[in-house]
C-alpha cells in the first residue's frame, strides 16, 4: 500500500510474464535514493504455450529463470532471493503473494489455471529445479509500472501499459473502495487499483464498433471479453488492417489489388501482420510512398499502385489514430476520477 519512499535497498529477482515476452531481471537497490541497477534477459513466449497445458507454461518459465541464474551467477553466489512475479492478467488477490486468475487475456487460453492461485504453480516448478528463490509478491504489470516509475519519479501517478494488451493502474483512497470497508483501513490510505479497463464496454453499448472489431471478437479465444483492448492493443492492430484489406479487396466497387489472388499471400493467415507493419507504413517519409511499396512487395508479395498505397497509408493512420485516442480516454478517465490536473504517466 502506498508509494515507495526511494530508500528501499536489497537484491531482488523479478519475473515479468506479458503477452509476447517473458523477462527475468535482477534488480539491486543501493543506498542512494531512487537509484537502481538492473540485469535482465528477455525470452519469447512460444505461441504453442498460449493454448497448451498449464504444466508446460510453468516448466518453461522455470527453465528461463534457471538459465538466467546459471548465466549470471555461475559461481552460485546469489543466495536465496525474493522474487516478484509480474503476472499481467486479471487476478483476485487477498494477499501480496497470492493471486487467483479470473480469466486469460491477450490471446492466452491455457486450461487448468483459471480459478486457481498461480503462485503455488510457479513455486512448484521453481522448487523442482532447486532454484534459490521465494515468490514474495504477485503484481499486475500496470501496478508494477506505477510503483517502479514512482520510485525514480515521484510525480508519477498513473502506470499504463500499451503493448500486446492495454491497462492502467493508479492509487485510490481506501475509503473509496467498498470491498475493503471491512478491513477498517484509514480512509486516506493509498491502495493500488489495477483498472483492467481492457474489459470496458464488453456489452458494446458505449463505443461504436466496426465489422472488423466484430470479426476479431468472434474468432478470439474469448468472445465477448476485453472489448476495449481488442480495439486498441498491439495484438490486434495488424489484424484489423488485414481484415479491412481483405474486405476492400472483395468489394467490386473498391477493387483494392483487383488483379491479385490474396489467398496466395500471407494476408490469408490470421494475425500474419503485427502492429509494427502499420508503424512502418505511417513512418514512410516519401511522397510516392516508396517504402510502403517495398514493404507490401517484400512482406506480402503485392505490387501496389499509387492510389492503393495511399489507401493503405490512410487505413493504417485511421487504425492507429483510433487506438491512440481511445488509449488517451483511459488515462483521462483516471484523471477525472481523481481530479488530477497534472502528473506523469
């Protein structure tokens, strides 16, 4: 509860399980206020793990931790260190080292984890390898971002994630949190709130949705969930572009790439384009969009005319602009809720 003071010291391990990558870090907090040293390694989350068995997930994570420790501490001088687990999925938490997964997001759909405390599962895999760690905290990535950023910059009031998924965290007064009323906490005690606003408007009654949003939701592992996230998060932006291109190609009055059979290109594969594809299009500095033409040629095998390039550019801009504006709405909602007129995010 509350922000760090900046005077914390010690050596810690951090494990960050996101939607795309797994990061293992060793953080040293020295006596200098707000300072830190970090060593980190990043591991790709294999796609097959996202729909596999729970044992495979925890075994893979433990393998990565073991590789990290063996590489950076060959002499075995680490000792037993506390490990903080950043688990970027909606959880119910009653204790700092406890978290029951409510539901998978970010395209994950692993059986045997929802409704269970994830900490014992991780600890069992770590203990199996005899690793010198003890899971002392489970935290969401947004809350971790808020706390870590405030440690080095006390003006930080919101921690936000705009990556594979989207979410934010802020500090709320305990007196404004009804489900904590029975704890009799001081009403002005700051408590971190993980918003999980990727699930905003799951009922589709607030925001306008396109046919492409509907297709992404229908074909996702969890239809009807994470509606807001599916409109703005990095996992889905390339897919929105792909679906729109295929739709425009199929319309006789549009005739986008009319002389190409797009079923023979990577566009026929769902999620064959990621968000970086749109970024490369938007970053093209040339008036003739030559870099976009090269991108379509080399990535998709498509020779595009100038009007087609301009349409692709405008489509990328529209998808990115909508995502940016809705992302800003999430931050603005927190600022309005707390009456924040100026802060760092």
